[in-house]
């Protein structure tokens, strides 16, 4: 085996002067060859020519991996040799349970006394025994493998479903992020609008306060205006009533004058024919009413019941003269 020998002196590695040491390039040399190379100032790997800067072989690390492998190989070689004759073991005595070389087979273990088998037969027996013991385990292993495969398929299916759910969740998360971003934008806009509205509300509050003051002043002025308006209306009504009163007085005067001019000659003529004195008596006062109310001026003369002539003793008879008053009123007046 080439790896068990030094690449310079081709000596087998051991735990003494030929102990394997690793160089920085990864190759291995024995400690003795490394010391010689350092003394000769030839600090290069003889295989790849990579330089190294060690001043002593002990500064380079021991290749413990290679050293362990070499120890294992040397132990296995000793186990496969007969300790007494230094020959390879070729048979096994099942009676004494011992490994035998050719000399041991001839000297101490004859086939007549012991049961001798070859190494191959012994290995086949061990193999059969191991197989028989391993069959239940193998069956169980196969069942486990089957269950494992079923679980693997199920897990694969679940993983695919979960992958689909993950994709849906990622899509949903993206949508939610978009919604959140829109909500943030809307929030910022609402905050701006809120500030603007707050300013407008403050301005409106100021205007309202001024309006309240104006309304208060207007209410006080409205009271005086209302009083003034009522006073004006009352004054207008009084003026109208005064005008109507003047008109009535004028009409009454006109009516009296007309009555005198029309009735006095007739009365005088009547008195002259009967040669009697007439005494006028006023039965009641003149009454004038307007707007569908009667206007009457009853004048009565008292005559004697016997002679149809005025009495001379002071008694008066009355003559109803409403017919003459009726003629005095034109249009909207009615006489009783």
C-alpha cells in the first residue's frame, strides 16, 4: 500500500522516527525525511514542489488519520495469522472453537476427534444464522419502508396542498399589503382634510359668534321696528277714521241743508192753509250708519185727531218724513 510508505525513503510509517507528518500542501512525509530536508534548506514538497516554512519537523502536524489506519491494518494482519506457526488461518475447529493453520490442523486437531470446517463454510454458517435472525427484522423493515413510502406520499400530498395554501396566503398578504397601503394613503389624506376642516370649522365658529351678535342686535332693532310699524299702522287707521268722520259730517250738513230747502216751504204752506201755528217736536236724534246699516232722520208733527189740524194747546202730532230723507241719500245708503 503506497500511502503506508514515505514518498521520499519508501519506509513504512511507524510511531518513531518514521511517524507521518502533513505538509501545508496536504502531502505526507516521515519525520526523519522532513528533518533532513530542513537541514539541507530544501523546504519544498518533493511531490508538488510547494514550499513550507517550518524550522523543525515537530512544527508540522502529525497525520493522525493515516496513523490510525495503519494501526488497524497491522492489527488485522496479526489476527489472520497463527500465533504459533506464523501461518495464515485456514480452518476452524467447531469442537474447540479455535482457528487453525495447516500445521495446527495436522498436529493437534485431527478430523477424527474434532469437527473441522473451512473458513468459507464457517462464513456461510454465520451468514445463514444472521439471515435467519434478520428475516423478521427484514420483514419489519419492509413494512416500515412501505409505511414510510405511504407516509412519504401523504407528506408529499400535504406539502403540495400546503404549498398551494402558501401561494394563496402570499397572494392574500400582497392584497392586504396593497389595502393597507391604500388605507395609509387614505388616512394621510383624511388627516389633511381633517386639518383643513378644523380650520374651516374654527372660521365658521368665529362667523357664528359674529352672526349671533348681529342676530341679537337685529332682535333688539326688530322690536323697535315692529313698534314703529304698529305705530304707523295705528296712525294710518286713525287718519282713515278721521277722514271718514269728516266725510260723514260733510254729508250730514249737506243733508240738513237740503232738508231745510225742500221741507220748510211745504210745512209753511200747510200751516198757512189751516191758519194754525205749528210746533215742531223732535222725537229722536238723527242717526247715521254706514256699511249696510240704516240711516234715518224721523221728523214728526203732531196734529189733532179730530180736525186733522195742528192743535193750539201745545200737543204735537208726528208726520213720518222718512220718504223725504230717502231721497237725500244716493247710492250705498238705505233708509228705515
